[in-house]
C-alpha cells in the first residue's frame, strides 16, 4: 500500500537540542575540548559599566570560528547558516527559539577587539596541540601566500601631493581658463605635442582609498590584484601551524622573515620549545634574513638566489687585505661599501682601468667591462657561502622536498577550505585577525583529528597486547605438554 506523508505543525513540542546532536559530531566534540571562558577576562577592558549589553564574547568568537570552519566569508551568511544547523546552535549555546546576534554586530565587534584577543585564542589552541604531543618545535617550514584584499583595482586613485591650499586654488583657476579656451582645428594641430601616455598604476603612484593598506601584487600566471601577504610557519612533526601573520603585499618574503622568526621563537619559547631549523624557498634569501637566523642560533635551509656567485672562475679572494687577484695576477682593490637597497649593502672591487684594457685576457675575463675589471659582491658573502655549502648536502635536498609536502598543502587548505581566500575586512590589523582565526580553525581540526588517531592507536596497541598474550599462553602450554606444531 502506498504511503503518503501528511505534515501538520504541532502547537507544543518537547525538544532538547542535545538529544539531536550525535556524540561524534564535530561541533559537539569541539565544545567539549575547548574552553572559551578566558575571553570574558581578556575582553573586559573593551566594555564599560553602563549601556546595553553587547554580544557575548564567547558567542562572538565561536561564530567567527564557525565562519572559517565552514569556509564562509560573509558575516551575514554565518548567521543564516548557524540558524539552520542544530549542531552549530548547540556549539553556540542557543536554543531553537532564540534569536542569534545581528550580522553587523560581528564586524563591529571584530573591529573593537585588539589583535591580542585573537592571538590569545590561537595560542590557547596551540598549547593544547603541544600538550597532546603534536608539536616538536625543532623544525619549522615557512612560506608566504597572497590573500585577496576587500578592495578592487577599479577603486585605485593616483597619489596627489598638494603643498598648500593656494596651489590647489591655482590649479582650479587654470582648469577654468582651459574650459573657456576656444576649440582649435584638429587638422591644423597634427604636429602638435601629443598628450603624455598614461602609465600603468603601481604602488608608488596609486592607492585604494577604501583600503590603503592593500597593495598590488602578482604571481606568475596570476592576475594582478590588491592583496595582503600572509606568512605561515608550520611544524614539520604534525603539520600544526605555529605562527601566522599578515604583511603588506609589496614586501618581499625575505623582509618578513626576521619578524616571523622573532615572533615564532617567542611563541614556542613560552612552552619551552626551541626552534633549531627553518626551511624556506629562495624567496627568503637575503643578508638580513640569514643574519636573523644566525642571531637566533637557528640553522636555515634556504637556497641562495641566482644573483649570488659562489665562485668566479680565475679570481682568487684574499681575505687578509680584502682584495681579489685576477687570472693575470692583477689586484682588484676594495673601493668601498654601498647601499644598493634598504638594508642591502654591496662591496665594490676594481682593478686599474689602463692595465685591464691592455690585458690579453680581457676577452675571456668574467669581470671585464668598459671601465675595466669590476666585481660587485654582497657584504653578507659569508652568510651566503655558508648557506651554499649547506644546501649541497643530502639532508638539504630531503628537507626541501619535506617543505613542499608540509607548508604548501597547509596553505592550500587555508585558502581553499578555511576562509582565507579573501579578507572580509579592511586594513592590515583586520587582515591579521582574519588570518589568525583561519589558522586557529585549522589547528582545531588537527586537534580533533589527532584525538581520533590517538584512540585508534590505543585500540591497535590493545590488539597487539592480546595477540602477544595468546602467543605467550600457547607457548607455555606447548612447553608444559610437550606439544609440537608441524609447519607445512
């Protein structure tokens, strides 16, 4: 007999939310292992004693994490999704008939709290990962990623610097005079001066008024966009994120590494973990970055850039008098140290121009030019040479492959599945908060997964113990009764 479902709403319903959320549900398990009560004390300074009550800080932070765990980049969608999910309502501590906070409250509260509140949440989850034995701390893999800013290239305007109000008024008067100038015949002015061609916008000439901290950047094969630069450090033991920070996209990875190292060492040092090795790609290679590693007694594995020349054929360096000897036994004298870019210094070595022009080896000389032999070398040559020798080892080749399988998949997960594809706020401080919460969501998933793996390992160890017990009993029986098992 064919059935037909008839639906009629009940006037009174006895419903308990906890009865309808399974024990193995992600949000139920998350609620049981993470205690957010510390947020009341951490955010007390942001509130007064009068006025209307604000959103509960714990509810706010949980809603933020739900957005990243569900890969939702809109505050409005976070609320609408939470309203339809029983497990999320249980995680938030709301009943079915309770109204959730208004979506605009989320953005206002996110702007109200300082970065230290979000960092405290991240460090609290990281501490749980460390307590579970998931973080060794000894070896870290670092990489950067461009994250889209909440601004469009269409919003770019040209930077204009006006000295004072009088100059601005003069320009207005000039524009008015030009507007009443009679139109001339175009044919008679064919040879007249053409208007200057428009230059392509750059970070030096243009900015976005809606988000001045966002900078233009591009990677090979990608479209130019307004981005932020995220720096991620991952522990190679269990792929847990140990540090994340946001920088302006016009900075190089090598400029960010000293700051990352300092903050990373401080964070892990609070848990008595010491960073011994850092793995990164050649984008992090610079004298400043290599000095930072040496200052913190960290062994780096970073390939040198192609601009660094480890050995010049035929030229011998004399460390005693800081000179070079060319293949024709002529001396290249040190002429001074010059700053090529902020924080980057080069040493200049030059030989006598007249002697070089008469040299029979000038056609094959690697340093010969129109002004004689010239060698330009970084002032941090000792750091680069040490790194070059280290990168030739078998361990370095293994670690570079390990970096690709460690930090790159983590960044891919953050961008594609944990809401870090685009920043849904404006400004560098807000971008920092968004990236911190995305990394917190990632570590939470690792923490819950590790708990499952721990139970499985305990079950497996129990099975092994049972097998060993049976084997021991069987062996004792054989010895006692003189049994013999014939193998076929």
